[in-house]
């Protein structure tokens, strides 16, 4: 079994620790946002109502932007 040990020292240790521990939550939140944008862009649906063409276009643009930014940070929500 492998172990990863993360140590935090200093005044901001609790904030840094919380940020490190919440990484999976951020990934899950980005996945949920991506799926909502996908539903709007691909299926024309926003929270149970029909999306306008402009909303679908914006959702597609935002989805591309999110993926570009994540890629620049070497992050992937697909894994």
C-alpha cells in the first residue's frame, strides 16, 4: 500500500490543508457544470426547459473554455 504525506506549516496551514483535501470536490463540481453545459449545448435543455439557440451556443463556448483552461493547468475531468 502506498502513502502520500502532505505537511503544512505556518499561519495559513489550515487553509492550505482544506484546499488540498477539497480537490476531489472541485473536480466533481466542474464535472457537474460541464454536464449541465453539455445538456444545454447538445440536447437544448436547461433545468427542464428548452434552451434558446443563443443559450445553447453560449453553453458550447463555455464548455470549450473550461476544457481549454483545465488543459492549460494539465487537469482532466474525464479521468
